[in-house]
């Protein structure tokens, strides 16, 4: 878990450095230094990735769960290990409890006659972020999910809701022991 936390921190720092490097600076020295820092961070992240892979092979549960998750299109090794580490309960929960764990379950904003929009929240934000990135990758590489998403791409709110539905459906196959979804 510490290795994953360290990797996430370096990834955030790399994102900040990339953003700074892409800003129009007048100073070429600044751009050069930022490019070197970015390459250094990339190398350190690769070292942590190898470390996470080795650690996952030593833990049977993480290895088993990440193996099941990797069968899903759009889920890579690091994503699968991250989900297995961030959600150790995965595999013993139903779809609603798993969605709540990740903070993907809709929360009704209602009181008396007032009926507000349902929103997501709570849960584990790191897990939700990893699943969101996985869903974006699946949209690009999985034609079934792409077709499912395109049917509902009317406006941003529906687009977001469908994306979250895709995220929730990636949590269930681990429990069932099979990689099919949707």
C-alpha cells in the first residue's frame, strides 16, 4: 500500500511538472530543467511499478484478484494491482456494496417534497480515480463499452452517469470469477 501511495504522489508531481512545462515560458532553461525532472519522475515511477509487480506476486490474494481484473479489456497490470490493494474486500461484496465502497453508488438528495439530483460521493476516492481511468481506457479499446457509451452520449450528465455505470460493472466480475460484464 505504501508503494502505491508513493507512486500516486510521484504521478501527481509529474502531472504538475508536465503542466508547467507546457506553459509558454520565455526561458528555455526553465523548459529544459522541467523536461529533465519529468524524465527523472518517469524513471522513478517505472521502478515503483516493477516493485508493485514483485510485491503482488508475493501476496496470493492480490495476485488472484489482479489476475481476474486484467482479463477485462482496458485494465492493465498496474490498474489491477491498484484496485486489489485499495479494495481488499473485493470479491466478497455484491454489486451495490462494491459501488458504495468505491463511492459510485448514487446518493439521493431528497427531503420532503424536494427532489434533487442524485450524486456520487463518499467511498474511497483513490479507488474511484483508478476505476475512472480504467473506464476511460476501456472506452478507447473495448468496442462493446464504446458502443454502450455512444448510445447514451447526449449530454454531459448522462455521459458521466454511463461512465460511472461502467466503473461499477468492473467491480462485479471479480466476485463472480468471470471477466464478462455489461
